[in-house]
């Protein structure tokens, strides 16, 4: 671990984050090496979205530091972090509703960072977007919106891509489609931090998993070293003692919401 | 033929209203700010042009080369210095702040230029007209104003639709937090929007000063007409603002045709009717800065 911390692309040290009086993260440490894919998992309210907002700059830590590419960015404005290579596909996708898919993608390239991602590259990775390029954001299905959101983030040619709850509210077949694009993204050298409630997807795509519970890390391991039971115990906070076998069956695998 | 003439003159007058209103429409569209200082800024631009004409050898139209950049800078400074701070306090604050700017601005103009009415001389252009028939003729300057309004609104529309910065501005309008995730500096984008808006109202103000007499408090009337044009057309949509301006102009001239005292009143009544029957404006747009 100390190895990766020395060369980490992203490093959080002792990060506290508050919403007013409510504390969402408690002294959180996290590190992602260049080229690695880290999955952060946890139940609702574990602090996953807050973590991504803190990395992207939408929230500022009350204590601790966020380092990116060797620089302390704890106080750096969001738009500047984007220009230095951090891109977030936010919770709820936040597609620009009055703009077409293609315009959304072009806005993603606003900072004009050079790199491999162009309109053509995004359309290659997400063929469904090429068909919908002239459709306005407000008229897209959930899956199309998610693909647009990821494509839009890629257009900024990020070194670090933050994906928040990609699977939320999508049908399994659509989730599979979107995750199918992930290897093409990491193959271009992009480091990915994915936040998921869907354990199956998270374990399938990640090199390493870090499980949060009520704002603290309760498990951190290579994705291949960890069993579902261990993850389940951490996920539900059942004290590190693997719960009875039945517990694994209650792990939310694919959540499909309205 | 009188009625045809009234409509024709109304359309020409509407060009002036549309030109006055498009900056108001832009600021509301991008930032949800209703800028009550809009009228006083138009009049301030007219005074600046008047001052330049009387203190330098600059021809009237050439003053635009100075007035527009100066007023754009004023707009930028207003946004950075006042409106951006006010926006943090909620939606109502910029409205109140702009009201303060309007009051202070009108009084500063009063101090600097006295309450006498002024106008910017444009020589023969003020009276020259094109005869369409024995009964119909249109003023050349009114026609120029209408053409300028269409060009400015078309230009703004093209800027928003086809340029990188214009797309960034629309993104900021749609979702300002998501826009920052695209690498857009929201506060700079707002400052740019206001600078452009005030540049257009400066142009409109100078044209106004060339077509009519103005006083330091004339901005109140300008604000009302601009506001009516924006509401009649539909909020936050630039082409709708053009249509709104034309409708308001026609309403006023047709009203005046019925009785010369009813011109402005007829405009207000159309405005009220639109608010009652079709509050989203005549041209409905679904959140599109078209």
C-alpha cells in the first residue's frame, strides 16, 4: 500500500466532510494509483457520493487533504480540477436538458484538454449515442443519459474518471451495456474510481475495492482477494465476522428503481 | 390604409423595443436575474454618447465604438462586484441589488447631466424616410433600428448555438453546478453574459437617444417596455423577445390610432392579457434558449 501511496494519482488523507452539523466522512484515507480501477462500495448514506463530491471539488473538506497528481487540491475550485484532469459523472447524471447529446459531449470538452477522447472515440465506445446525437438531453432514456454523462466526462480527457452509481435505476441489460464500455476507457490509460451499490458489477470491473460504512473505511482489499461474504459483512457493518451464509443472498446485486 | 400604416410603424417601433429587451432576456435566461437597472444602463449609454458627441469631434454613430466596450466593462464589473455576491444570498437578492443600482444610477445621471432632456443629433437621418406608396412611408432610422435588432438577436442566437463559449453559457443556464464539472468557471460565465447583455442595451440606449429625447429618469420607461417585450414573447428565449418587442410596438401604435392617448396603455393591456392568458409568453419554449 505504501508503494501505491508514493506514486498515487489521487490521495486523500484524514478527510472530514460536513453538511452543516452533520458529518459525512470521518478521517477518510483513500489512494488510487495511476491506471488502477478502484470501486468504492457501501450502503445508502455511507458517504460514497460525498467522497466523489469532495474529490471533484463540489464539497470542501473541513479537515484533511486531497492530493491529485502530486498537488494539494483541497481548496481548488471544481472547474480548475476538471482542467487538471478530474472528471465526475455526477449522481443523477445531470445532463444538460435543453442541449442535444452531441452538444452535451462538446460541452464536456470545454476545457480543451488534449487527449484520446473525441466525439468519434465516444461514439465508438457508446454506439447508442451516435444514433441519438441530435436528441435533446431532456428526451433521453436513463441508459442514454448515463452513457451521455460518461461520454461527456470522457470528452474532458480526464486522468481520473469518477463514476457515481452508474447502475442506479437502470435495467440489468442497460447496465451491462454501459459497463461493457469500461475496458475501452481503462485501456486508454484512464484511472477510474467507481462508486457502486451493485457488488457484482463493482467486483467485476475493479482492481481493488474499498468499502465505506457511515463515513469510515471498513474494508479495503484487492478485488480478487475478497469474498462476497467478507464484503457483505463490511457492507452491513456486521463487525467483520462473516455473517451466516444466508446474508450473502441479501446483498443487493442489481438495483432497479423507478 | 391608416391601420396598415399603424401596424407598419408599430413593427418599426417594436424593433427598438426588441433591441432594448434582448439583454434583459439574456440575463434572465442565463442567470434568472431580473435586472432592474437595465433601463438606467440604456440611458447611461445614451448620455455617454451624448457627452462624447459634445466634447469630442466624434460623429454620433462612431461613439458606439467607445460606448459599447465601456458599458460591457460596466456590466462585467456589476456582475463580479455585485450580482455574483448577491446570487449567493438567494434568488431575490440580485433583484433588490439591481433596484439599488437603478436608483443610484438615475441619481448620478441627474447629478452629472441635470434633468434637462437631451438627444443625440443624427442630422438628416432623423427625418429621412422611404415612400412605399402615397399613404405609406417608413423612417430610415427606424428601419435601421429594426435591422440592427434582428442582426443582434440573430447574432446572439448564433453565438449561443454554435460557439464553444455559447454552449458553455447554455450549459450553465441548464445546470450551473454540472457546468462547473465541465471545467466552466460559473462566475466568469455569468460576468460574460452580463457584459454581453449590457453591451446590447448600450447599443439600444444610443439608438434610443438618437430617436427621442431622454432624461436621467427615462430608464424607468425603458425598463417597463423592455420587461413587457420579454414577458409577451416568453422568458429566456431571444427570438421570442424579438416577437414580444414587435407585438408591443404594434399594440402601442394601433392603440394610438384609436386615440392618441391610448398608445402606451394599449401596450400595457396586451402585456396584462398575455400574463393572464398565456403567462409563459406567446412563443412557448421548453427551456430552450432558441
